[in-house]
């Protein structure tokens, strides 16, 4: 497989001996190889795999979700927090950064007056073990290349 190929991949993700995510046979992960849609360490190590090929892949934290940053937390006054967002520990929310870019944060702690947001990905600082199998390879459509992502079977172009 080379870049700009749509890859359908079954996978199992483990941290140590614990399975933390997997696809089932009916729902493989689909992405365009070479377009940075999956973590860099995994994308690099599956380069060149053939249809039907399986492999175990080890990805170090720095090539996955990065190192854990103990200072990547922000306390927000509870009064400034939108009321429609449930205050659940671990809830992922979108936050606009200083440059307008949307960032993901996770509710870490809720006190009487403040909410602490954690901007580390939940898998930051963790080495990842994958079992992968390539179950589909095809050329992307012009629309998929233009949009930079795979369109599922139910995709309808909104501009039509």
C-alpha cells in the first residue's frame, strides 16, 4: 500500500495486557493512508502492508498521542461554564483556543467554584500495542481526496 489509498483496517488496541479499543469485523477503521488521519507511529508501521496481511505494531507514546504534560490543565470559574454541558468527570468537550482552533479537553475535576479541564489526550504518555489486519484497499474518490477524508456509504454531497 502507498499514500493516497483508502485503507480498511481491523484492529485491537492494548495497553499492557488490557484491551482498550477494537473494531469488530463489521466496522473496520477507514482512512486515507498518508493524510495523517491516524496516529503517526501506526501510519508509518503499516505502510506497505498488503490486503489480508496482519501485523502486531508497537507505538511509543511520542509517536502516538504524545507525552503527558502535567501542566496542560486549566481551571475555569464554574460561572463561566455553559449550563448545557453536564459536569461529568472524563467528559470530552470542545474548547476554542487563543487562535480560534478547536481543542479537545476533558473535565478533570469539579468543585463548588471551579472546573478543571485537562488538555492531555486520555492516551497521552502511553505506549500502545496494536494487532492490525488490512481488510480493504481501494483508490479514493476525487471528493475524498478533495475533502481529505473517507466518505462512508451513506455520504451525500451537501452541495448537490
